[in-house]
């Protein structure tokens, strides 16, 4: 059975925020972002361009509403995915267009709220426990998305 366009593109729909999200982010406080150390509780995988990272999440078939920490940097057009500490560098050091951040790295992260017009959570960690994306599975999904070429716009 063919996969529907809606199902296949659940993440790539975030390539640009909708008008309601833009309106909400426009009035975010200055404290909507925080500087966070990588490699302690989590590593970060920074994927460029944003659309490529979203296509990888679609290929991974990752649920959006289960507390996986993923945010979009709309200013730099990058997707940032948090993975278990100590797993990013081994999986992504040789993947073009991907920057793994681990111990010693720092990242501007949206605060617990939504974020800003420039960077916003598209899947927020929950207070019931963070469900980090598996770095090895993310790598395979990214390579799969790359093999299939540019993702279709939804």
C-alpha cells in the first residue's frame, strides 16, 4: 500500500513555521534561548540544510509528540537533534553537512517554552523524561534520505 503524502511528510512540513507559530514566537521574551553545554546530558547533531534533516526524521518515522528533543534553527536553516551523550561524534564525524557537538561544545537552545522566530522546538522534551533520538538510527535515516535526493515539499 502506498504511503500517503501526509504521512510521508510529517516532519518536512516544519521547513517553515506556519503563521500562528510565527505570531507566537514574535512575542517571545529575551530569555527564550539559553546557552547549554553539550556532552553532559546529551550530544547535539546539527544537520544542514534544515530540509535535509527533516527528511531524515521522516525516513526515521519518528513520532513528533513523544518528547524527542528536536529544534529548528530557522536563521541558519539547520536542524538540531539531541542524542545520548557520547554518541554523536562516532556516528557523524564523517558525514558531510553534519556537525556533531559533544563534550566541550556549546549550543544555543530554545528555553522550555517554544523559542524565538529564529530557533524553535518542533518536538520538545517532556518533563516525564527525555526520549533521545538514537544516533545510529538517525545516521542511517539521514543516509537513506540523501540517497533518495531532495525531499518533496509537503
